[in-house]
C-alpha cells in the first residue's frame, strides 16, 4: 500500500489524540469484523450487532480505513480479521488498545489465486510458520466449508471473552452450521450436472466456491490488472469454445471487460457480490446464478 507507514502514523495520531475533526465515540461493541460476510457470521453467533469495517460496495483490496474505522475497532473487545491488507493496517493501529485481534481463518487451507496476486499477502494458517503467498486466494469466506471453520474460530473467541454466555453462543453456532450445511447440500445437488465446467468472472473471487462445487473459475482480470486486447481475445476464444453465454462481474469492479466479453460471445453480463453480508443467502444466489449461466433452470 502506498505510503503505508506514513498513513499508519497519521491514523495512530488521530486515534490516540484529540484532533482529526469531530470527536467520535468508540464503539464499545463486543466485536467488529473486517469484511461483511465475517460480520454476519459473528453476529449470528454473538446474537448482537457486529459492524463491518469495510463499507458496502467497496473493494477490500484498495480500501483505506479512516480514523473512525480504527476507533470503532479499538473500542471493541474483539476484532475479527481474515488477513486483508486494510485489516492488517488496522490491526497494527489498534495494538495499543485492549481489543483482541482474532484471525478467523486459522486452520483454513488456502488455495492459489487464479491469475496471480490481487494485492494481498497473507499466511498459511495450516501451519505455525508464516509464508509469503501473495498469489493465494484471500476470499476465504466464499465456501460453506470455510465458513464452518470461520464460525468455529468465532465461537471460540466469543466463548473465551464471555465464558458465562458459552451455552448461548454454542446454540447459535449449531443453528448457523445447520444452515451452512443446507446451503452446501443445495449447492452440490444443483451444480452436480455441471461438474468440471468453467464459469467466467471479472475478478477471481470465487475460487473456493468453485473448488467446493467441482467447477472451474476463469478470470478475465489477470494479476489484478485489466486484460490487454490480446489477452481478452484469448478469453473470448475460450468462452466461445465452451459455449459460455453468461459472464459474471462483481459490483466492486469496473464491468467494461465483462461487458465486452459478453457482447463478443453473444451473451450477457450478470452481477455477483462476493462481499454480500448474508453469506448463506449469497451461497444460494451464487448457485442459482451459475445454474442459469450453464443453461439450467
């Protein structure tokens, strides 16, 4: 991130000084999450509101948290993160506060990000050692199996913070997991006829979903950049050869390339949101969109 160190100093100054515009109260919340889907899972288990630091419609890859965002996280007891760059910056900024930063991706097996880096560096949480894997997929919440792991990590953190409410959290967790199981069952049943097929997206955010459903994700964006005319021509040829008629584009990105591909193959571009807060509803929506994109009903 450009000028990351200087920005961090500025944020720290604003958080722990009286300056920086209008004064804002710290959240005083039990928990804050970095991204909306994790906030949703945490809220379901906690049984109380959990705010997302990432605003709706913003991409987590280029979001720069404001001092108010950091103050909100610093005022909570728990800050749930997945390792996105803005979360790492916020985690450094709240070190001096009592908030406990919880990596909810612990024990998740990361997979490579198609097309290379998307500006993310993280850690392999299957091991105690940290590895640079800038080309690993950071969109870990887009899989029912991964969401079960995230939910378990949230459950443990909440139960540790409030032992007296452990039974309440466990009951909420079990209900959440049953809904995740049902969404996964629907996903597998409805997408089974298309196993091995490819679907085309602008940004490669759906790798975990594709892997869980036995599908292949094909990204228009390459290495975090828009494709060159020659690269787009290659994608068009591949899409035509596979008789693709639907191209998916995320609301956080410019749809120009996806629209160009859709027009070239005589198809349509359809919007998907990898950051929809209600991740369970999103699994059902993704499943329905893919079935329709493959020509099913």
